[in-house]
C-alpha cells in the first residue's frame, strides 16, 4: 500500500486531542490571550516598560491576570507566595487532587499512567482509542459525505460508512493545520467507503486509482506552515544572522550584535 495512504489514515484517525490543565484566570474566568491581558495589566500598574514582552501561556501568566497592582508587584518583583489569590490559583492549576486526597502534578492526569495510589488520575479520561467496526460489509458510495476538513465531518463520514455506530464516541482526531494534512483529509473525505475500509480495516484489497492519485498529489505540498515557521522558529539579527525566536528577550545575547535583546520589555520594580 502506498505510503501516502498510511499518512492519510494516521492524520485522519490516530491523533488524539491534547488536554490542558489550566483554563482560567485567578478570578475564575476564561482567558483567551493571557499574555496580552497580562502585559496590559502590568503596564497600567507601571510594572513593565515598553518593548517586546516575553511571556508563556502557562499557569503563572493565567493566574496573574486580573490581580491588583500590589499583588502583581509581589508576583513579579517580590514573593509570589505572599499574593494569596495568585498562590491559590497557581496551586490549583499545577496540581491534581486524587480521590484519596493525595496531590500530583496536573500534567500527570490522563497521561496513561496511574500516578495516584488509587488510580483516580486515569479514571475519567476520554477514550483515546477507537475500535472501528470491520466485521460487517462496507456499504457502497461515500457514506453521504464527500467533502470537509473538520473532525465532526470526519466522524459523520465514519458513521455513514458504518465504521462507527450511531452512539459510538470518537476522540482521536486533530483538525489538519498544514497544506499536506488538509489535502490528505480532503482526499479521505472524498473517498468511497470501500477505499476507507481498505485503510481502516487493513484489508489486502487495492484502493481505487482516483484515491491513490489524490493522496499522491498531496505529497508535493508542504507539511508545515511556512508563515508559522518564520514567525515562531526564527529571528533575524540586525547583522543578518538567524537565531531561534525563543531566544529573543530571554536575557541572553544570542545575536553577535545583541539585537535579540534590544527592544525587550523589562519589569519596573521599585
């Protein structure tokens, strides 16, 4: 079976959605962009100079959003544990409480290993594997779905072709985010149920020429997003040298001319 078909199957069926432990600010509300909000808060409190603000969307940033200026000063210029609202939020965000009362790191929940002595960190996790129905005849046609590139449309296709039952759950999907992945998804969505059956049920049959031709054409497309690569992975120094963008404003001069640390925001601590 051609390699692109395997890639199409993996892209369509076998990627699980990630889980996030911390989804709210210290005040309990959802924060769509905590770094931008936090930067605004810090600047309005006079705790941050102008310039590029280096920030990660993590528990520290999310729990600092919405704090009063005095507590923000404690978090970034003093002792974070002295800001009760921040400490409470941060502790909740970074820990998981087992049914027994034991606490573990939040990232250990639903990681496939029982870190709680009672195993409660793995009890209510979404099913990340699916047993497709391969013990019945595959219907003709395309299952009533001939296009699409979303997980809900893919699930509809799988049900239409009989690989999932009406009430079956299916969590193993990430929407495509590169030209190649989008192309593979579209080929799979346009395929007949018979072609999908060859992939999903690993039968020895040969897929149709149209399906093979479609996925082979996807191989010529980039498997990354050039725009994201330029913005997220590289920074061009003033002298033309290129360094990783994550090194910008990290407190160390990685460019020979130091230009990666020139226009960075700094904390104003009195």
